C-alpha cells in the first residue's frame, strides 16, 4: 500500500471506493490472469458475488448503492420515471435522489469526500470537497466543482462517458479505441485526486466497463471475434485498480464493487408491443411515441427494465382499471408474464416481483406495480413508438443481470456472503467510524 504519509487531516480511518459498473464477479473469478491485482487483493482481503436490486438498472442501482435504501426511499426507479396523476415522464438526475448519500453523511461528520463519475449525481453538489458528476451529465464543465477541477479535467481530455453509438457498428475497433481513451482519462483523474491525499472518502466509478460489456460480452462468453479485445480492456482495468491501490496510504481500506452483473443477450423483448398484441395497451392513434399517447382502453404499460404499471383509475389520468379490480388485474398480468416464452419456447421471465415486496418508503407511490426479472438472454425493452415484432436482435450482445455483481475488499473483516447493494453504504460508514442508526438502511454493515 501507500508510500507516503497522509498530507492533511487526522488519524481516523479512510475508504477508497472504486466502482466497476456492471462487472460480474464470475468474470473476475474465472480470469485470474486478466485480473491479477483483484485476485491479489482478495487473497489478503475478501471478495465474492453479491446481488443487485430490483430493478437492476444503473439509474436505480447507484442511488441505492450510495444511500443504502431501496427505490421507494430514493425515489428513483430507472432511466425513465413518472409522477402519479400525469403521463409526463422525466429522466431522474442527482437532484431527484431523495435519500441521504454516503458522502453527505461523511461531510456532515466533518470529514472530506471526493466523488467522481458516479451515475445520477448531476448537478454536482457544492457541499462536498469536490465532485465530478457522471452518467447523464451534459458536459465536464457543468459536471465538475469547484472550478479548478473542471480546468484539470479539460487538460487531460476527460469525458463523461464512452461514445456508445460506436458500439452499434459491426467493426468494434473504433468503439474499443474510444473506450480505452475514456478509461485512460478516468484513471488519470482518479490518480491525480488519490495522490492529493486530502480526503477521507474517495468515491470514483469506472462506467466504461458497462459499455464494453453491452457490446462485447457475448464475444467473451462464446469466444467471438472480439474476445481478445475484451480481455485486453479488462487487463487495463485491473492494472489501473492495482496502481490506485498501490498509491493508497495504509490507513485506507479499498472497496471495489459493481452495481449489477452481466450476461450474454440473445433477444430484445419489446414489452409494450407484447402488451399491445395481448390487448393490454392501446394508443389514441397510429402516430405515437410517448406514454401520453395511450388511450383509455389501456390496462397496463411498461418502462425499462421490465417495470409494469397498471393503468389505475384515480392514479393515471385516463385510468381504466378500478381500484376494486387492481389485485385481480395485476395477478392476471403477472401470470401472463410468467408464462411468456421466447421464439424457441424458452421461458423469458425468471420471476415477477410485486411492488410491496421490493419497494417501501415515502416515494413508493410512484413504484411500478410489477417488475419482471428476465431469464438470461432476454433483455427487456419498452418505448412507445412500437415495434413490428416482440422479439428481435439489436446491436448489443450483453445485458444486465440481478445476480453476480462484484464486491472486493482489502479488509478481510469485510464479510462477503449473503450480500446486496444495500449493504455497501453502512459498510463504508463503519469502515470510516461514522456513526449512524442501523434502522435507517435496508442493508447492514458487512464489517
């Protein structure tokens, strides 16, 4: 570990958290030659697979991971949400997260936090030492505070995200080049602020891993033409994590974690098209592209990933399902989802979760009524423009999974067993000796 004494601050323990968005633990476990540093950390520390949340989508996962509570308390359920009483939708940003973030608790305790590239944190918070917002930020200048951070990032050609559109091309070489460039700049930024050694909590996320998995994961699992490029990318990820760990002083515990797992994708499943075919969803006319275009005959509609809402009277503006029929209609839809089969007769849905079994809090009134967790290979889509077929093949060959997320710790006292994302915030606070009330969280400390 570290070569230098801490430059500022007291003697309290510290934590560096490195996020590796969407990296499945099985990938690390099965490729020791690709991940020698993570294996070395696990040998002296701990590590294992953990569960994500319902639904396993980054816009919902990162708010839950960084608060320790479910979407019913964070108020963020996915990339697209809607309020009761309207068909207007919005993309949740950091300001929409209603629960207290782990770095806010650290700051309130009189400690310093550096937060970099965490999804769903725009606009950057002014109450922390420094912050660079991640996914969904409009640009580096607006995403960074204070001003000197933006100036430094501009000098190193920092970018918020990889250009995922390049992954749609058959030739993945330019996409991989862009992914490497994004990763390199992220590492340079992390290294710079790790070396500043003036924080109590360093919290940085590599999101490029998720992008590479979406377009290359099947190449890895099935020995495709891009497998070598996939593993070379991950060799660099591991090398950068190892270098960052080497730079950490001895009073810092390193945690490395992902927000969900990953698996190969076989089909996209267009659930609103399926609802139309089944007579559950109808539109006012043929020219439709938004939730507001549904008509009063609709009984249910879907948002990604696998979220289903009953078109309920007095909740939706044109609700068609009376409250007295809600349970029966929901049960019927749940049964249809559980019986949905793919083009070759495979089961599409692994399980269907009812809202009361996944969400609880001040914001559970906007929760989906059902969440479908797909069987591996079936990526659940939504959208309101309509598709010709329920099942098709898109440009991605990798998809999120609920299970098989990653947690690695340099501290052997962090026990990775029956663990999920909700456990990470209380664990970080315990490692930092920051007081909290255990009942505040949906998880519990792993220390």
